[in-house]
C-alpha cells in the first residue's frame, strides 16, 4: 500500500499537467463557493422581500373579508335574537321552570332547524336558560345520531356564555352578545373547528329587561377561513395564516395542531416572523407567520442540487483540459471550442471520433450538458410556478381593494371638478358638488357610529340637493340644538324617512310641499320629528309601516318595497340605541305624514376629579 502511494506521488511530481489541473480546480472551487453563497443569499433575500409584500396584501384582504363575514354573522344573530316563534316557544314553558314538553320540543326543533339554514356557516343552535341547557339542535349531528356538542365537560362553558350575555344585558354593553372560542373542536367530528356567539333572546315584542334565555349560535370556522383567504391553496407556501382571540389564543390555524394554543407560545416555538392586523369585531387579530427557516432550507436545497451539477461540470471540463496537456492532439482543440461555446451561452456537444481516454472525457462533458439542461428546465418550471402564484396574489389584492379604489376615485374626481367649477366662478354648482361629495364620503365611510350633529348635517345636505333637483316641488325647515351635536347616533338614521317624504309624500305634487326636521329634548330623551304635508298614507300602507315601527318582522316577500329601507334602519337603530328607543307614526290621506323618534340620552363619563379617594 505504501509503495502504491509513493508511486502516485512520484507520478504527480513528474507531470506538470497534474499540478496545473489541481491548482486550477482549487481556485475554481474557491470562486465557485463564493459565487454560490452570494447567489444563495441574494435569492433568499428576494424571496423574503416578495413574501412580505404578498403577505401584506393577503393580510389586508383577509382582514377586510373577515370583518365583512363577522358583521354578517352578527346581523344573522340579531335576526335570531328577535325571532318571535323561538321566543314564544321558550316563554311558554317559563312558568313550568323550563321543563321541556314533547310539544315544545317539536316547536324548538322545527324552528331551530329552519334557522340553521340562514347561513351555511351555522353548525348548531342551543337555547340556554338560568336552569341550564334547554334544547340543542346540531345541523350535522342530530340527524346522524352523533353525541351533542353541549354535554359533559362542555356544559360549564355553556353556562359561562349564558352568564356573560346576561351580564352584558344588565350593563347595557354595546351589542349585548358574547363570543366564546371554547370548545373549538367537535369530539365526534374532529375535522370541524367551531366558535360560538351568545345573543339575548328578546323576541319581536319584548324588551331586554325581560330576557330570560340566551340563544347560542355555533359557527363553522373552516368556511369562514376559506372564504377570507386564511387557507392557502399554493403548492409551495412559506407562510401560515391564523386567528387569535381576545386572550391571544389561536382559534384557527392552517396546521390544526396549533388550534387552542397560545399565540405567544407558538411564536416562541416556531421562531417565525409575524405580520398582524386587528379585526373590527370580537377584539380578534389575524396574523401571517413567515417561516424564514423553511425559505432558507428551500433555497439551500435548490442551490445544492444546482451547485452539485455545476461542480461536476467544472471538474469534468478541467479534467478534459488537463488531460489534453499531455499531448497536442486533435481532441484538445475540439473540447476547447466546446468550452468557449459554454461561455458564450451556446451549449454544443463534442463530436466523439475515438475511443481513448481523451474522447471518454469528451463523452462525460456531453452528459454534463444534458444534466445542465435538465436542471435548467427544472429551475424554469419552479420560476414559472412562483410567477403564477405572484400573479394570483396581485389579482386577489386588486379584487380586495377595488371597492375602496372606486370610492376614492369618486371623491377625488368630484373634488377636482369642484375646484374647476370654483375657478370658473360658478359657486352654486361648486356647492352642489361639494355637498354631493360630502354625502358620498359619509355614506361610504367604514364608521358605524357617528354623532347626532353629523347625522343632522348629512340630512340637511341631502335636503339641499333634493330641493335643487326638484326645484319648487317642496321647501324644507330644520331645527337642531348644537349642544346635542356630540351625542352618539346610528349612521344613516334620518335619510330613509326624509326620502320617504320626498318620493312618496310629494308624489304627483308639482309645488307646495314642506318638510320639517327638528330635534329637541323631551322628558329625559331626545325627540326627533320628521313631518311633511304630502299626500299621507292609506290605511294599508300605514299598517305596513306601523308593523316595522313596532318591531314586527314581515316575511311576505311579495309586499311593496316601500318599507324595506325603513325596516332595515329601525332594526339597526334598536340594536344601537337599545330598549329605550321608540318610534311612532301619524299619517292621514291628504294630511301628510309625521315620524317621531325618542332617543335615549347617553350617560356622561365620570370626571377623574370627581372620583372619591379612599
């Protein structure tokens, strides 16, 4: 063995081409490694940058979508809370200490079964009283004979929801509802992730002071997550989207093993970089965690495969070049031209014309070109996939922001027109444009709570524009004390009733119309009056509108559309102002119509200086 090593060493020292080949290979390897690390870091930084940009877009789109979805779920919950059939069935057994008879059980089952079809996101409904669970209807487990959700160790959670809702009703907390994320998983259906919202069951005619039962609506998280882009469909994605509740616990994650764990513990465990955006409801947050380690591993994997092929190609090329130094033969020139072609971007194989070792090296060179071509095609394919994924994310951003862009475009355009009109001296037209812009901005803003003063101001600008449009058809008068201007108010509360007077009250009138809008304090509440001297209402129309004012829900879809806007705004007003809100109507044919609203006076916050020091 030692003799063979000595012979190899002597052969190395006696052939200069070996020294040249070794030195060239070592230098090339050093340059290759430097170039390798430079390209790898550049590509890694590029992926991180593009991922962060894309995640900002996806996060904004997901937050907007979730806000819209949760708003819809709360709206559905409000409709269930005022369901008179459900309230009546529960109220009918109150005197019997809420003992469930077969007749009432059938009523509850039929009504809850119907309510579950309000939305495909509803998984179950449960009615709970101070005595505990009254009845549960599971959309996916009642008919299949699976165990109930609210049983065993989950019953204390149901009692907790009941106590929380009743406390919110007692303290008049806005919305009155309570969100609970426990239990998140169905034991019998482990793939179903759910959360729960409790609403006070008040019926259509009752008040919050008489609430004795709570309706708990269980929603499926998967549909909401998929609709809001929380679940990624990309084949290669280095981000994880998840939701956390008010306590910072994960209520949804693309990887189910993290659901229910602490968000802080999750970040400590994964070492991920997180982008966060708060939601408008429930004090929840939506997050996107960027797995930098996964991105780095992917980059290393790609470059390891590419560098292995490239290193082999360099070794083979220089081995051929070093071998040709042994003699000046024709294959030297052939391989030289082939290598020069690679430097110029032209991959041309060597034409094999012999069978000795030089030609064998040339054959290896040809196989190297094939491997490079395969690697190039693979890299191109992965690059194309990333381009397509980026285009899909850009499209998602465009769709999510389209409505906001349109709104901003309208405001900016109207302001530009307003400036041009002002410069031309037409102040009247400029005033009209300014009022129209103010109304559009007020209507399309994301605020759900405004001040009483801004609501009266919006009504005044709306009357001004309608007066200009209809000319002599009507006049208007307004009276509003400025000291009440900062009170909170339900948005777009007055406009539907003013529009009712103009569109229906002054129908078939050419002139002589008069609308009065006034507000005064009256017996401990704020009294708002909207009256007109129009044609009034027929008995049928008056009864239809009176049903809406009394809070009765008319499900006859064939009814006239006149009362739809009024019903909607009254529903919002009752949810906003609470049980102290009242609405009344006076109207006679030919004598005009008067709407009267009584709004509760808000409590003034306690001054810090007035607090007693114990």
